[in-house]
């Protein structure tokens, strides 16, 4: 396999940059561009050692830096790997990369280092995916799940289940194919037990997937309410800095503004919309239509009301609309610093999640956080054991789960073992695709296409 190189740090000005080289000629390439001051020669460097020295282009100095050497198979990719750290300037980093390319390396493709690690048996496909999840993690829960998967927990669980199913398939095949051989019949209880275990493992992972999506991608949230109730002020409170225009003239937030806010471990993708109300103003009407569309699409609605005035028809229309949609919602009774004109009990008919705050009061942010954590944190959530499967993995889990269920139903209906075998076979195939043990090249290529270059 060729020797490849790439810049592994973001291409922006920073303290240091790392150029990574992997492959048979990694050490000889590094030796061409790096002159160590702290050891005799690059070629003689052992694995897991580093040297301070000079990066040079022929007799011209390019930069000072540090070279770290990893010897195959004890490296990230399983090949010889050299990492050159230089000063984190864009020009100098690109120059070091170019030197490597001129000295025997080819440019690495997106995710190529991790792909090589997988091909060299260092990582399973699910572990490779978890590398990306680790990089993308925005909070503790997402990071904990990525770490579990990277450490092999998902692979281990699925591998064990698949092992059981494959063993069972072997016994079933022998029994079905060689009836005259007097082989022991496959016990139906053992069969049901194996299927049951596989169903419970896949079922739990499927159930946790949705929460994982919320935690990884953020909760698609709309802040809804009439003009002037304090939506923009609330959005700014949640974001922690001034983002949208706040004025006292009704109807000023005419476009849909989107931002992400983190409340505890939960990330909310917030849209502050134009107030939803009947209007004759053409521009405002477009804003209202956009707001209604966002309301239909979103996953969570924060309904804002001004407690200093009595709810009117527009307020009630919003409450009714959200209630009818069945979406998760939080009612924010805003402007609690003013004299209240509303009865909180009135809102209880529409949602059990109500907070009474002043969006102008920074301290009230914690009330919103407590309320949304109650709505979204899964019951009995345990960050030490919960794995969030990604979309690809979830697809494989769904297929496996459906076939396992069908196999149990077939057993219940007294179908032949032949038929049951086919379904278990499909289920095992999907699980082998999940772990990558039986994934097609196209699937693997798709996974790595989402990586960044240098990873
Ligand atoms: P929006 O049209 O719903 O986005 O409302 P804004 O956020 O623009 O707020 C409308 C007006 O209400 C502004 O003058 C805000 O300063 C004011 N406002 C917002 N929240 C509060 C609050 O908690 N208390 C008081 N007294 N005024 C508020």
C-alpha cells in the first residue's frame, strides 16, 4: 500500500500543526525532510519516541519542530507512522505537507488513516465510526457513548449475539440438511432463548438511538408566541449573548433565526420565529407562514406568553395547535417581574411543563434548563452504559430486529425450521453488516467519505 500524508490538525493559525505520514516509506520520507537534533538519525528512532529537530527543504530551513515515530504494527494505522509537529501557521503547515508529498508520499483521502487502521485489524467498522463521533461530540453524553463504542462495547455486544445466532444456524442447517444423521434436534427452548437475547440487545440499542439523535444532533426547537411576548429576549437568554433584534414594536423578528444553545448536556437548535398571529402586513405574513412551517417540522416547541396580559385568541390558537400536534412542549410564562394577569392553572390544560420566568433575568435560565432536562433526559439514563447507534447502525439493527421477531412468530405459528432458519440468517447478516464483518466495500466507502482528511 502506498505511503500517504495529510495535515491532521485544522488548517488555521494556531500553536502547532501536525502532518501525519503513514505507510511503508513513512520513516524514510520523514528522514528526508526532518533533521533530528536530539538523536542520531530518524531511521534509528524506535517506536513511541520523538525528537526535536529542523524541518528543511534541501539546504533551506523551513521550521523547527518535533517528530514522533510509531513503528508498525504499534501505531494508529498499524503501519509505520511519523507525525511532524511544526508551528501552526497555514503557510508553513502547507509547506511541510508539500515537502512530504515531494519525498515519496501521496495525499491521504478523507478518513484514510482510520480506514487503514480498520483494514489492518486495529479497529472494527463501528470503532472507526466512533472515532468520528468522538470528534463530533458536543457534550458529556455524546462523548461517553462515542468512547464506549470506540472501546469496542457496541462491537462486543453485537459480536456476541451474532456468534450465538451463527452457532444456532450451523446446528439448524445440519439438522435440516442431514435428517438421516441422527443429529440432536435443536431444542426449541434454546432457539427461543437465543432469539430472545438477540431481540433484547437489538431492542435496547434501537430504543436508545432516538435519544442519541437528540443528544448528538441537537433538539430541533421552535420558540413560538405572539409578537412582543419576549421570544427574542428568551432566545438571547438561552444563547447567552445578544443574537436577534429585540424591540418594543410588535412584529420585528420577521425572518427565522437559527442558533444552537446548550442547556446542561442538551443541545437545542433554536428557531426564533416571527410571532404567529393574524396579520394583514404582507412581509409579516410571510414570516408567520415560515413560522407555522417550522412549527410543523420541529421536534420541540417553547411556547412563550406574556403574563402581564390576559391570553387572547392568538395565544389560545397556539396552545391548541401545539397540543393537537402532540409535540413535546414547554410553556414559558414570561415577564414574571410584571404584575401577573394570568392564572397558571389555565395553561395546565395544555402542557404539564410550565415555567414562570423573566427572560430579562439571567438567573432564570436555570429554570428553563431544569424543565428541559426533565422533558428530554431519558429515565434511568446511565452514561456509563448507553450507546447511541448511528443511522447506518440503526438501519442494520432495525432489519435484524424485524427478522428476529418474525422468526419468533414463525416458531409460535409452528412453521418449519427451514423458514425460521431463513429469518435468523437474514438477522445475522444485518448484524454482521453492522459490525463491518460482512459490510460491502460500498458501505465502508460511505462510512469513510464522511471523515475529514487527516483523520
Ligand atoms: P418578541 O417579539 O416575542 O421576540 O419579543 P421581544 O423579545 O422583542 O420583547 C418584546 C419586549 O418585551 C421588549 O421590550 C423586551 O425588552 C420586553 N421583555 C422581554 N422579556 C421581558 C421580561 O421578562 N420582563 C419585562 N418587563 N419585559 C420583557
